[in-house]
């Protein structure tokens, strides 16, 4: 069966039928974090929330969890709407096993102070104090990715979201922050003379104090801030914090994860982390347009301040006035798999000068910094700059980085890796450096794809790292591809995948035919996978099973991480008849069964003649597919029935502006116009300056396009239908269930699932005081009593099976059946009780 795909249920007696649906999105072209699709229509659908307490959308600022009687494990709903005042939550304390959840309820919660109103200077939009073990989540509205939208209107010194006053053990997720007068997120507790929180350091004169633990910041969108995008931890870990009562020491953070956030357009640092001494992971974030105010010492993308140690990886850092990564964390750090583009200072700076260390805190003295497998493009000063003084850090390394600096004086030397002090303890080798961007053979750097094309000189040039104590960290690249995929490690953040195809032979009309499969290197049969069906052009028609892998999507797989995470099915067609369409679709079903393909994530794409196939076959089998992407094709069948089906599915057509084989006007443009005229919302992307045959580099290697395709999931709140509500069935009476493999609003003849199929069914019944564990009946000879039973059922040419079920033991008050099948490829498996004799 593979991973369970969701049971389809009907209840006889009091008939209750429902279907749950969800959606999933993926990242931008060069980042797993994604700011696209902000606002309505991007989430997973309606969300049902059981509220234990409610914070009303009124002018009350302060809400006290103790006074409200909120208990560990409670869900606190914050009512949607534009709040007339700022919001302060205090003394909400869960436990490790039962955290409190704050969630938006009924829509998006918006908190925005009046711009220019000095009364809000230095305040906040949302503040949480004296709280622990809680989750602030903006997932309460299925129509919006960010259920909280927080802004201080640019008022001076006001951070939009503050979590402070000894708050600890918390998660902040799916929150949008913008227009902050200072930082977007401020997550720390300041030491004061009345509450001199001190960090835990092994010295006699500094006593242990508060430690902020287990802080998770994920999936947020922070933009247009007057200060840092995120400010986590106190900056004065090294020097102390001078107050009227003397020098105070800020607290440490232990256990910090910051991932899959988008941070854009910040006047100061994009993401600043300080005093995070243990268990730090910062990964998968996208930081763009940082340091816009050009304020010295506050211009960096990822600013890692004193006291911080951990792992910093898989981040995309683009367009800034300072360094991409500025590390002052003392040591015990690994910086790897980051893509850093157009930083005006160095790509990465590692620094441990005396002014940034505390002589009373020897915890990290002597611990090294490892910088490896980063892709650094067009940094202003140098690629990597080491300011590490011996003996503060010993054993530093820089391996397998790819550094490109157009216009640099040479191809090696200080233009790429520079040392501030000659006694720096650094071992570095196998870094690929060049001043020639074109020579690297990036896939599409203009559109943010820094994967390596075949023939790149950076392929297989890296050092074998498997013997290092931290080598397990770099065994996967930025996109999750296993290293090495070829003869050796590639330089840079992205490993070029060594692509192999599996060829299968099948019989069609007494003739051997072949299809090819790409199976991801990290394929796990216990996980459901997306599947892309690719249709080649006319030139690849044949029976060799190879040519369809050599044009279009096949050559692009090694360049495109998104494609490396999908099953790709590539039939080699001999024609385009309805019979052949049905045949290859049946083979796709078999592939889906074998490789645990998610039935809600089938996709179809094709080029040229395959673009026509995608339009036409995609319309015929529309109920099976989450999205279509026809390239340089057109629609030959514009009948109302076909257009109505195409209008129900996401379509993005791609076409070169200079195509002189299939003209844009009568190809993709005409097809898009026809579908949209039938009520659809098909998109057309015209790629300027591209002709008819640049399939792999200009279409399938563009990560934006592939991310769009794979972001879709078949949804639609389809109601399971019943032709009769059979109430009070008699003891021993036969009930007939009709099972149908089809989307209810399409004719069953369009989607034929003939033959014997494995179907899992379970049932239960209520008898008087029983709680639903009673025997439901006999189904195909098997008694059903709560446990799932897999049986084989014969489906006819119309995709239907009539299944008899007999009641046993007693007449139930309510009878429930749940049916599941790995063959399900439509939105619903319809279960229809056929009208029969009523006994009462």
C-alpha cells in the first residue's frame, strides 16, 4: 500500500461524508524559503480550530494568561481582523510536553500602529513577556500563508514582534512583519539593574542566570525594516552591558533553529544572532537586499555575533552593502552550502580579533571555523576573508568553495581568499576560483540558478571530505543531493547530479515499446513522491527508449534541484491516438503504484509535439493532474468539453518569443486564450530571445518554472456523494456499495480503471452503548470490526465495482465504512449505497 493517502468515508444510518484537502508550496528559484504567493489563496484550505481561550479583536492591549486561566496544552485563538491597538501577551506558560498555542482564528490578524504617531515610538505591534513553552503560529487561515501581519508603521525604535522578559522555549512561525521602526523580530531579554540576568560562564565573578532555550523561528516573512530583519540574542555577550549599577552580562541562548524564513529590504543587517552558545542551526533562509542604510558595522546579510557557535548552511544571501556572512562567533562553527551573490564586502568574513572576544570566557578559545562548499559570486572585496588571530582559533579550514569575481586582477590569490594576519591557522585547498563567470558554466545565473552544467570545470574538483569529524554535514548539498554524485566532490554549494535512467519495456499492440524513469537518488519508498510525466518532441519518436531522455527534461535534471526530488516518467511515443494515450496513462498508473507516488501530485509537461500532447492529453486526463506545463506547443482540440476540463487545472504555458517552428500566436497564445475564455486561469510566459530548441537551459533548468509546477497539489473540496441514504438496514440484509474511480463531475468513461484492484476497507458500527467498535458486516467474506482489511475487487470497463456487504450480529444504529486504495488518482473515491429494499 505504501504511505496511506487518506481514507474516503461514508456513513449509513445518519449519513456523514467528507473529504479533507491540503496544499503545499515550495521555494524560490535559489532558496527553499519563498515569499511568493503572499496573501489569500496560498494556504491549505479551511482550518478547524478548537479554541480553549479567545483573545477578542478589541482595544484591550494586555492579556494575562494566568488571569485567563490558560493551562498547558491550551489553544489560545486570536480573533482575526484589524486590531485597533497593539497587543501584549504575558504569563502564558505551557510545559515541554504540553505547550500553549497562539493561533489566528477566522482569518488574518493585522496589527499596525499609525505611521508617524510618536505615541508608539519604541513600542511594538505584538509583544510576549514572562512566558514559556508556547507556539505563535499564523497557520489558522487556510487562505493565507501568514496568519499574522505585524507592522509598527515605521515609528522610531519600534520592533514589530518582541519576545522578551525571560521568555523561553518557544516557536514563531508563519508571521509576516513589515514596516518596523527598528527590528522586525526582537527575540531576547535585556539585563537591567532590577533584573541583572547573567549568562552561564565558568568564572568566579559571573554567576549563572537566565538562559533562553529552545527557540525556533521558521517560515516567516520579514521585509522593509528600519533596523535588522531579525535580532536574536544580545549583542554585548563579549564586552558586557554597562548600566548605572555597573556592567551586566546578557543571557545565553541554547538550542536555536532559524530556518525557511524570507528576509528582504532591511536597512541594517538581515539576520543578526548573538550569544547563541549551543545547538545553533541556521539554514534554508533567503536574505535579500540588506544593509540598505549603509550604516557601518550593520550592513551584513547574516551577522553572527560573539558567543555564537553552530551550523550555518543552505542559505541564499543576495544583494547587500556589507558581507554576505559576517562571523564573529569565536569558533566551533561550520559555514557551508550557502549561495552568496553580489555582496559589496567579502562573501564571508570570519573574525576573532581581541575586541570581539571576552578574556573571561574561554569556552570557545582554540575552536576552529570550517568554511566549505559555498558558492560566492561577485563579492566586492574578496571571496573569503579570515581575520582570525592565533591562538584564538586553531585548525581553521576552507575547502571546496567556488568563488567567482568578475573583474578581479587574477584567478588566484587575495582576490578570492585573504588573510588579515599571517599567523592565522588556516588550511585551505581545492577551492575553485576564477574571474570569468561564463567559464564556470552555471546553468542560468541571470535567473538565480547556480547549478553546474555538464562540462563545468568545478565538477569533481573538490577534496574528499569523508574523513573529517564534521564530514556528515556536507554529505548533502544545498538542495539535498548526496555528495559525491560523480567521480568526486564538486566545488560550490550545488553538486551536479550524475543522472541515470531506468528503461522499461512494455507491449503495445503486439509491439515492444519503452519508457524511461528517473528515480531520485534519495528515494525512500516509505514517503510519497511527486511524479512528472514528460512528453518528448517529434524528433524523439521511436522505440529505443533513450532519445526521449536526451532532450528537454532529461539533460536538465542534473542542473535543477527541484527535478531531483520527483519521479520522472518519460514514455517514448509512437503517435498521439486516444488508444496510445490510454496505454501510456495506464503505464503511469503502474509506475505510481510501484514508487509510492502521491496521487495529488501528478504533473504533465512536454515540448514541441509533446507540448501539444500536454495540452490535449492533459485535458483528457485532467482529473489526475495537479498542473500542466506545455512548452512551445498548442491545443488542437478546442471542443467545449476539452476546454471546460482544462479550465479546472493550473496551466503555465512557456514559449520562446523567437520560435519560428510553432509560432507563439497560433501555439501557446491561442491555447491560453481559448482556455481562459472557458473560465480558466492559464498563464503564458514568453521567454524573450529564445527560439524553438533551447529546452533544457531556457525552460527545464529554470528553477522558477519547475518550482511553480511542483508547488501545486490537486485540491477542491469535493463532496463524496450518495445516491441513497439507507437507514435502519435489517439483520442479514445485503447492502450494495458502488465504488467508482473517477472525479464526480467528470464522466467515468474518461477515466477507466478496469481489472482487479487492491482496496483496503474497514468498517465499524454502533450498537446501543457501543463506541463504534462493533462488527460492521461481512465484506468479501471478511468480517469488519474496526481493523483495516485489504481485499481485491474487480472493476468493470466503466471503472465501477458493485460490492455486496451483509450485516451480522445486530442491527446497527450507525454504520461506517472507510475505503482507501493506492490506485486512487482523482480527488475522490465515490462510495454510493445503491437503493434497495427498506426493511422498516
